[in-house]
């Protein structure tokens, strides 16, 4: 069982969207056993499932469990036969006093973290700070013979100078980053109203883009 989080300390970067897109594609198109645990205080993924049920959708390709970070371990024991567990977690690793939050307890369980990054000075600085903090966690885990792999991926990509600058920054810094990007498209947002994977419904270039992204993700987590 692989435990994965699409995570960032900054809100609005698309972590819940990407988690949902991956869960749908992996469960429906790749026939993997998927669980999503929603431990983010905003409960975006749980609310999305509630809205889908309100629309009359009754069958779902993967379960969603809402729980506090401290109770994640017990949920994992209940779903021990999953291929991948996605955990949507709070972003802050440290509180205002610089102390580690309860998120550290969760990070001890996680195998892979994918950080969505966007162009923009504030977004880049926040994502880099988060990455730097995660490296400290990774070092601590490795000392205890535990694995943590961290990668960036470019989200809401647009063909402009800001994103070209971001590409240059990531390459120059030799940061671990996925080759495939998720472009800015209303088709992604619209797909959330349905439980059906975009890889079953899309007839645009989004189909190829998402397919390449999911295939690369599968290689990254050694699934």
C-alpha cells in the first residue's frame, strides 16, 4: 500500500482537485484500489462527495473517509488492502511559535508527497519554504529507516513568461519535478461535478495531458 499526499502549505494551489482527478483515473481507468482520507480542516473533498450525492450519484469508484490527523492510523488499518491511499492534509508543518504541529505525526506515515507549484512570487516562495521544511522531515525519517519521496509538479500551467520563468527556476535549482504539467483549464473544474473520470469523458487535449500525468505519477510511486 502506497500512502500519498498532494500537499502545500498555501491554499488555492489545487491539491484537492489533483487528488480527486488522480483518484478517479486510477480507480476507474487503471482499476486500482483507492482510498481518499480527508484530514484538511476545509474538508473540500468531503464536501465535493456530499454535493455529488445531492445530485443523485449513488455509486462511487473509491471511498472517502473524513478524520482527524490523529486518527489516520486506525483508518489505514481498516483499509489495509488498498493500492494507494491519498491523504488531503493541513498545510502548516509549524505553528506561529515555530513548533511542529500534529501534521508531523501524519508525515511519519506518508511515502510520497507531491507539491503543486504555480507561477507568482508569493506562490513560489511559499512552495519552496514548504519543500525546505519537508526535506528536514525526510532527513529525520531516513535516519529511522523510513521512506519519504518529495516531488514538485507544475499546476495551472499557462504558456506565458511567468511559467517559463518557473520552469527555468526549477531546472536551474535541480529540484525534483514531474515532467508533465497540469494546464489551466475549466474542464478540470467542471469534471468535479461528476464522479466519472475525465479519462472516460474528455474528447479534448486534456485527455492526453492527464493520461501522461497519471502514467508518470504511477512510475513515481512505483505502482
